[in-house]
């Protein structure tokens, strides 16, 4: 069975085509700058290289059609016809309290998903565009939605509620929802296979850290707390997002800088984090290069980044009554050994014995245990695969 996975953003579409019978990716790539000048598709070639194909892509239906052309075309084609695609799985960002698992995208489900648009005004409409584009081009193909928020629906109320008037939760659904759930579900499940342990009885902290990032406490295989909140802004420091900030500081800055809600959201979501502190970049690679050359603000940004991750690991260990496994995943988690070391140094009181030599050797998609054999807490680097998780859920539902 061949399953296409789509991840539609406001101006982008990432795709992967899986042959589930062979358990392999047979095509992948992405479109960027939809609706903008200079839009292009970048498919991955058989040798791993990438090529940029420029074309005017005014909206998502054109983008999906372009992807279909590539998949069946002469230069990059891997299938003879679109009829070979058996189903499409979509990354859906915000399912609110309506969805605690992946579902077939029926008209009723899509209506319920659309009702969550206020909770994710940038992401949910873009996800819907991808679904509608596929429906227009392949009206009879089954489509499945896999929700970023679903895995976190097992959090208890005392963990997900904010200490604001309860009526505002009832009226608007203002609470912690959490994100990156598909990644946290994937790595927390895979780590049990990797270490040969059972999910039941285990206390796992998964650190999905990249340009966006979140930490999740997973007890007995279920999410019991996570760092992101109503939106993906809350929690640890990220590439351009501030993470946790005093609400009083927000209103203070709005008054001093003359910002409305949109302006403040732009400051916290797009101008803060690594970019805001370092003044260099939102990309950890560029910030690290600047730090190595002695840039004081870049050095500070990296210290803040690691410190906040460490602080949440300590908090979640306390919430679960201890921790058995800490997992690093995501672009930074998988590739920046110095960040992993900075996070783990000082966690000896939890039972972490860090292996700096092994840690320095693990990057570029490798996995490995970076704690010593005698460490009470296993610390592991494990690459995530959200698209495979989406394809797997799609396969199960379509079958």
C-alpha cells in the first residue's frame, strides 16, 4: 500500500510517499513560498541530492497538483499513475478537545476541525487547504488527519488548566493543549523498543528541540504534562519564540511599545528566542558559529536555551516521581552535542551519568545511548519520524 503524507503550512507543503509494504520512503520533498514571488518545489533525488524547480504556485491546490506531477513525471516520478496512491495522511495541528486520536477525514470531522481555527489561526486553515486540494484532485481517495494535540489529551486537568477564571476555560477552551504530539508519541514508543522496556511502569521525558521545541513527561506510555500551551508559544526558548514569559511583562511592553495584540504576538513569536537574544539568527548552527567566535550575546542565547530545557527536565522528573529515560530528538536534539551536554551537566542528582565522548560522536541522524552503562537514568538520542507515524496511523485506519 502506498500512502502520501502531507504537512501543509501557510506558505509551504512538505510531502513523503511511503511504500508501506516495503516499509520505505520512495519520494519526498517540499514546496515553499506558496502565493509569493519565487515559489519552488524541491524534490529529493534518488542519490539524496536536492533540486530546485521554480514555478508560480499561487495557492495550495496548485501546489498539490505540482507534487502529483512530480510523483508521476519523467524526471522524478516513482509511480505510473495517481491511482497507485491508496490514501493520504495529513498533519493536523490543533484538534482542541475534540480529537484524542487520528481519524478518517469525513465532512463531519472537517467541520469539527474547522471549529478549532480560532485556537490555531495560522496552522489549521493551512491544513484544511491541503485536505481540500487533495479532495478536488482525487475526490474518492481516503484521507486521514493526525493531530499534533491528540497525544496530550491524556494530561490530567490539574496539569492542563491555567489559573485563570474557570469560566474562561468553559467559554473559550483556554487551557494547555501541547504540540509536537506525533513526535513525542513516536519517540516515546520507539525508545521502549530500543531499550527493551515496557511503556507501563516507565517514566520518560522526551525533548523535541529544534527551531520549535517542546518537552513532554510520558508516564506509562501516556502524556501527563508538556511545555507548549494554548499555542506553540509557551514553554522552552525556541528559534524565534520567547517561550515562558510573565503575562505582566507582556502588558507592560504593549503599553511601552504601543503594540496591539497582533504586534505583541509578532514580537513574541517571530522576533524573540535565539534570534532576539543573539541578534544573529534563529538557527542554532549560525548562533553556535557566532558563539565560537566570541559573540557574547550568542553565548548567552545558548546558555539560556540549554538552561530552560534542563529546568523543565527537573520539573517533569518531580511531577512523575522520578525519571527512567531522557530522550533527545528534533534538529537540535539530534545534531548539537554541546547543547545535550549543557542540558545534562548538573543532572547527577537525578541519577544521570553522562558520557561526553559518546555524545560527541552522535549527530546527523544517528541514534545512541549517551549515558554511561552504570547510569540510573538512560539518556538517548533518537531521531524522530513524524511522517512515518502519520503513515502508520493512516494505514491502520484505511485498513
